[in-house]
C-alpha cells in the first residue's frame, strides 16, 4: 500500500473575539489543530505539509504539537508554489491527502476515505461534505465527477486524494494565496477522471462557532462504546460524559482518575465493613459513583488523545483490586451483624466469580480476536455488578447481592464460554 502524506491549505484562518486564531481554540481538552493532527496520525498519516502564511503563535503551536505527537511537519508560505513543488519532489510519499479548506476530519471518516480510495483502485478521489444541498441521486453513487457536479457541490468540497505527480505538475502561474478551493481542486485533478465520496458525519468547519458546538456534541456522543454494558450505556455514560467534559479542562491524567475511582471503591469497602445500615447506604452510593468515575478515565484519554496500553492495563488491575476490597468489606460487615462464620466462607463465590468473569472475557478476546457477544454476558459486566451492590445496599442486602451476582457469574461463564463455545466449534 502506497504511503500517504497530508497537504493542508490553512489560509485566512479566522480569529475569535479575543484575537486568538480559531485553530488554537480548545474543544474538550485539545486545540483544533492538535485534534486534526491526531486524527491524521491515527489514520496512518505521519507526514504533514502545511501551506499558508500562519501567524507566529500558530506556527509555534504546530511545532510543539508535532514534537509531542511525533509527526514530521513542514510549513510553506502561501504563494510560494515553486517551494511546494520542490518540497514534494523530494518527498517519499506517492499519494497526498489534500485538505483544501480549514476543516477538521475525524479519525473514523479519514480511515474510511483512505480505504475507499484504495478499494477504488487508487483513482483520484474527491471528498464532498454531505448536507441538504447534495442531490440524493449524486450522493448515493460512487461515480465519476463531472464539471456540472463539481460546480453544484463546489462549496462542499473538503479534500482530495491524488498522486504526487498531480501536485508537482501544478501550473507555476497558480497564485495559491488568491485561488479559490474550486480553482485549486481543478488545478490538482487536471481534468483527470475522478470519483466522489460523500461524508455526512465526522467533518466540521473550524471557522464556525456553530460547527464547533456540533463537534463538541459529536465527540461527547461518541464516548459511548459498542461493548458497553447495559448500565454503563444507559446510565453511567450519561453522567460520566458530563464529568469528563469538566475533567478535560484540568491537569488530571487518565491514570489519576483511575486512582480516584479506586480510592472511592476502597472507602466504600471500609464503610461496608463497619456493619451499619446507614454506613452501607453511603458505601452503596460511593460504589456507584466509583463505577461512574471509572468510565471517565477512558473518556478523558480518548478526548485528549492519551489512550495507551499501559493505561488500559493499569485501569483493569485497579478494577480487580477494587472488586476484591468491596467483596471483603461487604462480607466482613455482614459477619459483624450476623456472627455467621459460614458467610465468610461463601465470599469465595463472588470473589472468584467477579475475577473469572473479567478473566474469561479477556481470554476470549485474545483467543478469538473479537468481543464476546450475548445478552447473558451483560449480567456479569462490572457496571452491572457494581450497580447491583448499590441497589442491594439501599435495601440492606448488599451481601445477598454479591452472593447472587457471584453465583450468576459462574453459571453464565459455564453456559456461554465453556458449553456454548464448545458447541460452536
């Protein structure tokens, strides 16, 4: 697969009321320019060439972000077409994603655009932002682009993917500082056969305050994951997304948030161990709060581009220790109230059940390289068992809740992973 670099035309970047370039405006913890760079990198694009007479503060930010994200970035003045051609002539990239306007294209859409380009045999691809002005007849087809279609959708053109030769062969008389996006596109595709692709989501103009609000809402909505448990999807995420919206503005790292969640669970375990109904209610509330905060670490990591394998491992290990502390705390508190020694022995059921439900899921993902599916599995997810402890604490039955959920975990593991998977194979 040929290497792709990015060519960004950043001309006439607007400023906000305080005189700050919109490119440097933070949306959920990251400046817009960094969010664009991060999306490019995650799509496999590490070399970026920027065309435009950017201000000193924007140039400084680009240099810092490139170093932070380990990107190779070059800045070229607005009208110096000879410099552009000379730079690209020395480039090792055979293809270029040319973003013609100050638009932010998110990672998911960038990946789809690149995949579609190669699926179409590497033919020139023009990326159109879909809206109400796009004819359904046009938008439902991946078809060759004509001059009529080009004129019809000129204001919606966002980017194009072309071979390096198309950039090198730009007419030397082209004035980049004055040329419109349509004129640039015409010069780049140079009457060659091109195809269009319509993207309706994940692309935002950075020159509109209204668009930036849409971007924020889109990013917050995307925090929900397809593999979320029932409680997490319908309850926890609604709360954690609002908390994460605040946390991204702070200096708290995802690992710090994981520690806070663990600390809340540890305090809840202590309150449970007192063996008092009122303390158990407080502990139950803390347990559910810890479950909500446990979702914030991953959300902040995704919003700020800080996701890492170590962070995921660290969070998983703390979750298991928190589960163990909660079971011990609830069990000891129940023993103090009942003086029943058997209740301590029965703690083996939730202790092993909670750990095995997580272990079985991770092992399945390693062995089969996919997420395990099944409605029964929602009943042994961590969000469900912590919510069960919360409800149990409110009605004075936290101990009975963990025994029930622990036993249910073993039953579902046997039915789904051992018996069910054996039948499939």
